[in-house]
C-alpha cells in the first residue's frame, strides 16, 4: 500500500469518528426537554405547555349534564397554586392512540410536588374545568388526529420557584418521559 492510500484511510476514519460523535444520539432513557411555548414530539404525540400562571385561589367548574357546580379552593397562608395550561395532540399519521400523564413539578431546589387534583376534597360529580376553559386533569388518552387543551394545578409554598414539569407519554407500548423548563432565563 502506498503512503497516500494509508493517509487517505486514516483521514477517512478520523472524519468518520468526528462526525459520528458530533451528532446527538437520543437515548431512550433521557427525557425530551422543551420550554414553555415550544411543541415537543415524542413519537407521534405532541406536547406544548402554553402558559404557567400563579394564583391564590382556584375556581373549578364541575359540569355534569345540564348542571354546573362552581367550587372555590383557597391555597391558604404561605401557599400558592401553579397552573399549567397545555395542548396535547396525536399525529394524524399515528399508528394508534397516545396517552399523556402529567407528573410532578420541581422547584429550583429540587423539591417535587404532585398535581393538586388528587387532593381536592368534597368534589361534586362531573367533569372539572379550570376557569371555564380547559378540562382539569392529569391524564389524557387520544386517538390519531385528536388534540385537547388541559390544565394541571400544583400547590406549592409561596417562596418556591417552579423550574421543571415532568410528564410521561405512552405510544405503541413504549413509555418515554419528558421535561418542560418552566423557569425563564434571566437576561443581565
């Protein structure tokens, strides 16, 4: 073999190694990360957190047929409600339904909080809606080409700063997790 042939082979393999390791390889155990307002696709399921708001009280409509019961919930002294409004969508080309589970919210100190829906007391019957707009739930199962707006609420201490929202998606028997960065980056 001539020197230039050996050099060409070495250069080819060096470039191959550089290109191979420079491309991000998604790992199934790593969460898909997005920010508020961004849509992230996990398999055929699209997730977008549209807004994050904070309030001292919740007004929840429980709709059951022709009747609506409005309940008010107070966060209490030293507490606040963090409300996530989001849109979940399954692609029209999907090979089946997709499920979304809203998980926990994490503050900047690593403390986690679970959705407030599980702690509601004396709930009347019916489907809960938050502020008349979005259905209030932490789980949704959609068929292909279906989408729905939902809201999830977390009760946190007043001084806690929400940083990350964790969720899970199941599609075609595969479970993947995702993470939405809630805390905006400060410009100095």
